[in-house]
C-alpha cells in the first residue's frame, strides 16, 4: 500500500514539474521574441521624447516648461541616465527661476535619485542630507524617504564588508518603516514595501499572500507587473522554488523590455539562473542584452554587476560552441564513414537488383525494339512505296526525255552537217547560238515541274501554308514552279546538297543560298520545324 501511494505521489510530482517546466519554456519564448523586438519599444519611447522636445521649443512660460521637463524626466528615468540627469538639472534651474521651494525640493530629489542609480552615492547623499523633510508635504516626504531607502539598498548591495552591509541593511529597514508610516495602504507601493519587510523577516508565505493578489490585479499593466513579478521571483528564490523564480523573472524582464526600460535587474538574474541550469545559449543572449541596455542607459552599478557575470557566461558560451563544433566534426566524420558504407551497400544492392531485373528488362527491350522495328518498317514501306512511285514517274519521263534529246541531237547534227557542206556559214552560226541551251533548259524544267507536281499535286499549297500571310508564292502563267519552289522541290526529293542543286538548276551555289535565305525570312514557323515540314510536304499516302 505504501509503495502504491508513493508511486502515485511520484507520478503527480513528475506531472507537476513537467507542467511548470512547460510554462517556463513558453514564457522564455515570449521573452526571446520581446528581445528581438526591443528596438520597436525603444522607438516608441524615443518618439514620445521627440514630441515633448518639439513641444518644449514652442513654449516660453516657465511653469509649462517645468511640467514638460517633468514628463521628460519620467521618460528618461531608467532609460538614459545622462539625459535624465540633464533634464533634472534643467528642472532645478526653472524651479529656482520660479522661486518655488516645493519645486526646487522635488527637482533636487530628482537629481539625487538619478545620481544614486548612476552609482554616485556620495553626491546623492550630499543633496538629500542638505534637505529638511519637515518643510515638505507628504508626497515629497515619501519621495525623500524613497531616495534614502533606494540609496542604502544599493550601497548594501555594493558593500565590500559584512559590517558595512549590516549597517546599510539596518538603515534600509528604518526607511522602509518610514515609508510604511506615510504611504497609502491601498497603493501597490505599500504592498511591495510590506512584502519586502516580510521577506526580511523570512515570512515568505505571508509575503506571497500579499503579492499574489497584486499580481492578479496588475498582470495586464506592464508598468506595475514588472515590479510585482520581480518581488514574487525574489520570494520564490528564497523559498528554493527556482522554477517559479524563473517564471516570474521572465515575466518581469518581458515587462521591462516592453516598457523600454534599460536599467533593470530581472533579465540579468534570469541569465545567471539559466547559466546554472546549463542553458548557456539563452544565458549568453540575456546577459549580452543586459549589458547593451545598461551601457546605453549609463547605469554604472548595473554595468559593474553584469561585468562580474558576463565573462563567466561568455567563457562558458565559447566553450560550449567549441564543444559543439568538435562534436559536429565527429558527427561529420561518422556520417561520412556511414555514407561511404551506405553508398557501397547501395551500389552492391543496385548491382544485384540490376542482375535480377536484367532478364525482364531484356525482354521488355526486345518487345520495344520489335515495336520500333515494326513502326520503322511501316515508315520504310511508305518511303519505299513513295520512292518507287517517284522512280516510276521519273524513270519513264527520263527515258522519254533521253529519246527526244537523241532525236533532237540527230536532227541537229544532220542540219548542221548540211549547212557546213553547203557552206551556209551564217545558218551554221545561228544553229550553234546560245539560245539553244536556254530553250532546252526551259523545256527540261517544264518536264521536271510537270512530273514533280504529278507526284506531289499539293506541294505548292502546303509549301505556302508554311509562310507568313502575304508572303505566299504564286507561279507565273508560263511557269509551273518558280526557282524558289524548284529548289525546295529538289530538297523534297532528297537532294539537300547546295552544290548539287546549283549544278542541276545551272545556278551558282550563292544564288541557291540566297533563294533559301529569302524563303526562310518569310517563314511563319522555326527553321527546324520548316526543315521537318518540307520533308513531309505533299506526302503520298498509300
């Protein structure tokens, strides 16, 4: 029974830890995104500051200028200490000009407050020590005690000896009591100071009872949430609940960044906590962000605090990077070896698969080859059929032409012989004139054209369909084919050599080339498409 109860308890504890860890992770993801976007929040604050400065340049009235400087002071406080100090000094000058003791006291305390944040403790103490709190109203006395409380708290943190720390802690406690006696008991400030008192007395559960309702009340207000969440993180840290501490530090740091506050503690403490847990990458990012903001702000004490931690985290980060690189190199070598083994295995398997599939592939290839051969045979049969038809037409025509030319030559010889015997030299010269060849060529071309169009009756129409609109070729009345059509008719018959075409037509090779170029400039399709189409033009289907 005891073991069963213990097991149940253990399971519940593990589940609770996992839920808590999951919440921390989601809060850290939100914080990571906020850090990436922090320039957006800073730009908003800078825009408000620029608006106030523009307004300040247009106002002469001292009281109105003082009010604007007061707003500027609030914007610069915990954002840029040097600017905040300069603004508080300007406020003091205007307050002195207005001869208002109340405004002078407030401005002097502004100067002292900024000096304390910047680590100028002696200068800040000199200012507040010279003031008489009895001459101020309740709000100013609260401010007066707040400055002392903050000063001694910072001096305690910065003490080098336990004796000094104890003395400053005692003074801090006294000013806590002074603040509690004056502050509105319904305000958040009262609850924060009261919980601080309870923390000092190690009454952590009571402190939680004070701060948890404050968290629920102010969780949607970053200006208050940053303070409440930080106090809660401190309570849980002292109780040893580091997961809760991490959650509230993440919430407080996120609120700080959204408020564009540069002087903060939460992100630095969270970086140290994550470093101890082994999250070196995040710890490095957070501590670097903290140092950048503290340097921009000019908060010397915060820079000193971060400087004590930054080298440790940076060193661990560098060491982790080196280890990861070494590990990556080892993995790379291992992957390379495994890749070689895998590649060898794949090659071997592929060879085996190829051997097994070779017979099937061979049969398939044979089948495809047979199909291709059948197809080629069909095409070849068509070509042979067409070729036979062409041969039949041209062989018969050639025989007729040859017989006619023999008869003509015999008649020509007899007439020429008679003329020479009869000494009719003029007639012989006329018979051997140049017109004979031209007339015979024309007669030869007419026979060629007639036979070609008899074989390919649609050649001219199909040829013209390959040309652009308006570029079609129409033979003259006394021609059957034009020189251009005759060149491509020879190409259709398979005579593609330009020199042979030139010899056949009694043209120069350049003339043949010019005719071809002229046609190609008129094409409505590409050259490659035309070369294929011309071989199919007027095709005979048999």
